[in-house]
């Protein structure tokens, strides 16, 4: 809230942080994706299904090749009319052509 560009109501902030979770894992370990999936299932049982936003702290060079386990764990599957999003940090390719190629590769696992 300290760096917000406009005032943030404490009740809004408190509700938001209740729904932010951090899971530490290894991109090459299927158990990491399974843990994310378990967290998602557990949160769906506690609150409304919502629309999860997954932020992986790794650039596209590492993450794009691990889209299959993200998909296999059901983390990219949209269901019941709710979207899911995976954020991949920059750099995302080294030029427009490589960014388009990465995007095409990743989209096949959605």
C-alpha cells in the first residue's frame, strides 16, 4: 500500500492478501506442480472458485519448456467459466520472431 498511486482501503488490501499464496518449487520436479494444484483445489473448497493468476519467478528461457507439467497438473485448464492466467517474466524472447515462437509453443498447453 505504501507505493500505491492512489489510496487503498485497508479492508480491500486485507481481503486481497488472504488470497495470495507463495509456493516454492523446482521447475523440473513434478511435485512442485502437484503442490500448486493441491493449493488451487484447497482454495476452491474454502472460497469462490475465482480466477487464479500464476506468476512464475523465472524467465521464458526456463519456463517455456516446462509448460507441459503446468498443463498436466491442470494449472492452465479453464473450467466452469473461470479463466486462469500464467505470467512469464521478461525477457520473453530476444526479438519479435522469437517471442512469437515462444508464445505459439506455450499456447498449445493452455
